[in-house]
C-alpha cells in the first residue's frame, strides 16, 4: 500500500484534512470497492461520498479491506436532500454510520441548501449537524453548495462556522468571490467537478501549459486547484487514471500560469444553481 504524500489543510476546528482525495460520485456501487481500493493503493487517504450517491456501504467495505488504520483515512459523507428536518437528519445520519460500518465520519456536510424547500430553513438542519459534532460522531461538519447569502445566515443564526464549503469549482467557474468570502471566514473550499466534466481539458491555455510542464491537461488543472488552496477529489474507475490524477505533487505552476488558468473563468456551471436547485430524491 503506497504511503500518501498529499499535503494537509488545517480546518477552523483544528483538524487536518488531506488536500487531495477520491470522489465516488456516479460510481456504481458494484464498482465502488474496487475503485476505492485502487485509490488507496495509489496513495489517496481521503474519500468523499454522500447519502445521495448510494455507495456509502461500499466505501466502508473498501476502508475495511484496505487494512489502513481508521485514523489514517478521512471519510466524508453528506446529508440527503429529503432529510433536512432535524429528526430526519438524525435518522439519516445514523443510517450513514450504519452503511459505512464506522463509529464516526471525519466530515459530514449538508449536501444542498435547498432555499426554496423546508420554508428556507437550513439553519435548523445545520444545528442538527452541530449535535453530531458535539457527540463526536462527526469530527468536523460543513456545507456543500452554499452561496455567500446562505453562509451569512449561518453566521447570524448558528454557533459553529462550517469547516468547509464544497462547491463546483473549475477554470470555467473559478468562484473567486465565494472563495474570498470563505478565506475571510476561515472556511476551507472543496472543489467538485474540478475539471468541469472534462470540458476544460481541450482549452488551448491549459494544453499549452501542460505541454510546457510535461504533464497532462487534467494534472495541470488539478495542480491549479492545489496551488489556489482548494481541497479537490477527482473521480475515476480507471486505475491508471486514478494514479495519474494524484501524480501532481512533483511539479508546481508559476504564478503566471495559475493566473492564466483563473482568467479562463466564464461563470459557467456544469451543475445546478444552488439558489434554485430543489431536487428531492424519490
């Protein structure tokens, strides 16, 4: 089993999260154990799943099969959209731990703010996550897809500042304003869809940099996230791609290259708008 050489980021609660991880979004349950074990073999020690992904059980199985000590693996999951009411959140969190087969998760997130659902009340949901942190079953807590207006409500009405905000970030959606807010309030930024589902890989600017530094376009984009301080977790079921993705710690981008990639921002989403997204799973 490869020893991880991924740097860590210190969260506002004092815990250190691996800056690079493995995402299992849209990985079929039947493929999840094998893919996650390949990630562990390549040196990943941070796995990002969610209740909505339907593969928590398989992530937990991979953690057990890996033979890695529990305190060497960072496991994140997220609350389902149909469980924002406090009693539902408690029930679904219990199920998350049961599915994973773990006594605790390292990080638990509200998956979406859903401001047009539940009378716009994601604050009581957040306060329920605070309970999970107080009782030690979620070592850190955070949010996902929260905009600055959502984060301001938590600042005004809740006790604990989210440790992270996991949002869509890639060169075509640089999220500069939201990232500045998060830095100002000591909220770490996690980037999902880090290569815009592959859309940025044909960009001439990224291709030119990749050719110059002798890396693939995907490696250049993932390194851009690292240089900017994002926590990032690409996903793949291909062992070679899984290994290639994490092979980004033997080079750096110049400040000019980072600026050039950031300058590609088009405010272009691959996913839904968090201010209007209201999907409740069946």
